[in-house]
C-alpha cells in the first residue's frame, strides 16, 4: 500500500456526523483527514437547506463539551414539551420535563449547526479538511488504510470511518449489507409562520397517511410584516401523492396544512418552498470490519418520526471518540480490532432499539380505521397516567438513558 499524508483516522463524509467526529477526535489529540464531496460555502449559504434538527439533551452536552455551545446557544429554540396525538383526537400524551431537568432538547436550523461545526473544525490543527473531493479508491491493509482522491492525492491513516450517509459507498464496498426497506412515503419539509406562539411545544400529529410534525423554532424579526412565530413542518405523505401535493399552489398548500393543524397555531403562512425526501429504513448489524467503522446514517437510517436520526449518529460519535481515546492511551492504534469490537458492542443495543421503535411506531400509527385509532388512544391515555413509563419515554427522547459516553454527560 502506497501511503501519502498520514494521520490517525481518515473520515469519509464531512456532514454533521462526520465533522463532529473529527472535532471530538481533535480535542482528544487524535488527528484526522476529513474528505467531503461538497463545498462548505454552498452548504452554509442562506436558503441552501430548509431542514431543521432536534438536538437532544445528550447531543447538546456533546456540543457543549466540544466547545460549540457558545456559538449555538442563541440560535436554538428549546423544546419545552412534546405533544403526541392521534389525529388531534382526545387521549394525547404530553411529555414535559421538570424545571430541574430543563428542556427536552433544542431545535436548530441545519445551516446554523453547519456554521458552528465548520468554525470549530477550523480551530483544530489536528483536522485536515478536503472539500470538493471525490474518492476513487479505498484500501485497507494489515498496517493501515489509504484513500486516493480524484486529483491523485493519497491520504493514509490507521482507521477508515464511513460517514457518507445512507448511500455510503464505503459500507457497500466493504460488504456490510444492511437490512433495508422503503416506507413508500416522502417527507415534505418547509418553514411556517403562524399567528399563535408555539410556547416551545413540539407536536407529533399522527394521521393514517403518516405523521405530521410541527417543531418549534425561534421567532422571526418582530418588525417584519406577517406572523413572527415560527415552526418547522415535517409532513409525511404517500409517495404516490407527493408530486400532487408539491404541485399545489401556495394558497392550496397552506390550506391543506391548516386543515391538518386544527387551528392549534391559528392562521398560517408557508415561508419557504417545500422540499421532499424519500423515507426508508436501513440497519447494519455489523458496523465494523478490518480497520473500518461506520457512523451515523452510513450505519443506520430510520424514519424521522421521533427526530432521533441525527442524535443516534452523534451517540456513535461520542462512543467512537471514547473508545479510540482509551485505546490510544494504552498504546493501541485506532484501527485495532479490539477497539472496533468494543465500539460495535457499545452501539449495538441502542441503535437496534431506536431503529426498531421508530419502525414499529410508523407502522402502528399507519393502520387506518376507527378501532385501531381507539386502541391507540387508549394506550396513549395509559402512558399519560403511568408516570414511570412516561419518565422512561422522556429519558429516551433526551438521550439520557443507558451507558452514556463521557462526552454526552452534562
């Protein structure tokens, strides 16, 4: 294997998970190459991506421990409560933490997360960031890994990390085939301005066609025209209906949104052009191989029904950083098989449980008819009254259950 510029780890994918991993490693004294096909200037341009992400309490602890909290603190909207309802019918669940626990998480525009992430990475000399880069070959051998880029440059290291997302070519090339299926749905994502304040409440409204989620964002400029209260909408529709919904006029689209909101936020304005993404599931049982580890959507992709996709990826990051840091203190190299086996064991139960739970919820609430709806609402009312079970759900939503890596602790 011909080696070029050598660092400890070569990370393929510089998105929210891959770059956070590089920052975590750098703060532990571990060097990395980060290879990404995109242009950071385009990724952070205003209007590039209308998506927003729910950052759990544990993930916020991670950002705080990585020195990103000061830049992000004023850009996120606290999630004070979560309301879960079957078509706005009686029998909903209200998750609201105690004052001592704080919020259930924070909502951030993805663009703001990227800006903070790139700024943190720029402060770390241990990170070599290769942008607009295309990988033409990956080699994993007994003594290390080597990645060749389209410009002929070679990047070497001890460990290769696949962080390219759901279609990870690194995962496919390594033969780590995931279990996967399509839900036959698309998520329509847009921003809303509305008459009434959301009061920090995230709404998960389940309809037979799919969940309709309203996620609180910071209010807009009070001096601007129109409504100043803001929320992000994630509306799941059948794949066969998506094109028709996207083709609606602004007025007709807004009317459909208002109908499904049942007046909870009053009058509504759609403030950004809806984007759509296909919804599918994949889970890779094996997330390591010889000198290779997968993180984030490269390892597991789930329905956005509970807003856990990015948070699960950030838990991968925290676990891998701790495993590699502990191993290198003992004199082991990052690509050591013992370390990778520990990482896989640590993440196995959590990723499987969250992936399975989101899949079951998607299917359970997708069963149409009055009787299934009545059964669901009966069960939800039971959860609402049974404090220990409700507490368990809240701890899961906050990411504060189980064996947490140090970076996820407050």
